[in-house]
C-alpha cells in the first residue's frame, strides 16, 4: 500500500483554516497570530508533516542536493571519496544522493536520469568500466548543470575533474620494484580504453625504459579483479618461473595474485615481489603486508565537492576548466624486497 504523506492541505482541512494560512504559519509569517502559528506547528509535529522537498526545489530552482554516481560503494577508495564529498557538502548545507552503477553502463544512465528527476543542483561522477557512450553526461553538460568528474573521467567533455597522477604512480612503484632487484615484472592491468588503465600502463613502461629494461608485451595481462585473476590463474602460474615481480592495477588484484602464487609454493617477496595500487585497509593486514600506493581518496572527494560548489556559486558559465591532480604516495611494505645497500 502506498504511504500517505501529510500535506499542507491535509493540515488545513483538519484545522479548518486555509492552506495559505498553514503555509505562512509554518514559515513564521508575522501576519499569522502567534497562537495560530503555535497551534498549526504543534499539529504538524503530531502528524509528522514534512515539507515536499521536490516541490520546494521546483519553486526555488535550488534543491541543495548533490548527486553522486559511483561504480561501487564497497570499494575502499570510492567510500573514502564519498566521505570527503559528504563532509564538505553537509558543512555547506547540501545533502547528497548516492547512486551505484556497479560498473554497468545502462545502470549508470538510469542513475543520471533519476538524479536529474530529483532536481539535484549538480553531479559528481566516476564513470563505469563499461561506459563507452558518454551522451548521457554530454546531455547534462549541455543543460549547464554543474558536473565534476573524479578518478575515471570523460576526456571528451570539457568539465572540471579530480584525478590521481596514475602515470607517475605506476612509474614510481615499478621503479621501486626495479630498485629492489626485479627485472621481469608482470603487469596486471585494466581495460586499455580506460584512461587510468592507459596511464598506469604507460607509467609501467616508462619505468622500464628509465632503467634500460625492455618492454615485453607478453608480460601484460588485462586482469583487474580478483575474479579475473582466478580466471587467468593458469596463465599467471605458467609465467611464475619467468618473472620476479608483479605490479597490479589495484590492491585486490595484487592480493589475489599473491595468494595463488603462495598457494603454489612461491615465496613472497623472496621469489616474486608484488605491488598494488590504492592502499586498501586490507593491504596492511594480509601476509606479507602489501607494498602499494596511497591515493588520498578522502581529499580527492573534498576537492571534487569544492570545485562543484565553486561552479554552483558562479553565474559565469565561461569559467576555465580546472583539473586537480593528486600525487600518490608509495607505501613500502613486506611484499617487496628491501632496496639493496650500495
């Protein structure tokens, strides 16, 4: 059964006054006597009256609500970003509505439509892995609804974005593997069409070049989830005797690879060093603890919300596009060898 939400008309009918009297009383209008105001407010509390936020937003053209479209909440990096967004949003009087795409393009489209139907003032977006058509975001952009991309961005749309320096991060952690003695490093990457995948692959390749090591295409696998690691288990194990290092595009992939290698008799890091990307809390709990890169997700979320607030406060639609780049920090732990003393 559909719940009935008490309206101003319901209160007016129950108290025998006009709807306009109820509306003005709830707003403490001086034309309404104090006694009437108190009577109406008391009754409103009794019947759990709540203002219709959508109706108010239509009237004022402002909802003070921000929409977030994110691949998944359970991922530590994304939940950290949400925390950063929310802390800034609530401090400035905004609420947030969070939608998960679950890495599905169609669901992402539905998320955007739902948020726009709820009259959000702006959008904060991290695209799904399966998104190749960005027309739903282009429509938002053309409607001049403020929008900021974070992490996975749409380069085809000229709007503000907050990103990690994926190239430098991958170069940094691959260089660390090389400094510890690794020479044949397997890269477990993500889909090549994803910008972050391209950047991390290029950073890995640059580190090899910097150290006069050849790039071997056979030492790269499109393998970016624990499930895909298990699906590629036989391939990874067939390479195990030929490699001395693994750089994975994220921590969950690195940890799963570490698990199957240890399960098959390989010592980490004595036989094979392993490094991830993201600094998930579990990276410091597994054995051996995982060397990885910290992405500053919380601060990225704060920065994304600040950029959106600046857009919302500006009437000038010709503002220069801003790109905020966060440098990842290397976290050296026990899954990689110590750097040999010189």
